[in-house]
């Protein structure tokens, strides 16, 4: 969402990798490698919403930030 209204883009292009780490008692832990560039920024809460999860993630932990020159 921007101040001018909704901004639509293809979230799939911003997901480099997505994997299941653990799932038990109705809770799951997902691993994600997301991109952030001029085409948009992949955000974990957007990915979980697109996957059909009903709620906001309980927690999000960034483990690594990688910068690449293009």
C-alpha cells in the first residue's frame, strides 16, 4: 500500500527460496529468502498471506542480509 493507493506487483518474482523448517501442534516455521529491489520488496507477512495463512506471523527473525551489486 502506498499513499496513492494499492501498488500491485508479482510477489513470486521476489521469492528466491521458501522452505518448511518445522511443523507441529498447528504451528510451522518457514524459511524464506526474499528479494528487495526496484521491482518491489518481498515481506514475510505478504508471503504467509499469499500462502493462505489466516493470521500475521507470530514472529519474524532476519538471520542474514546480503547485498549484491547489479
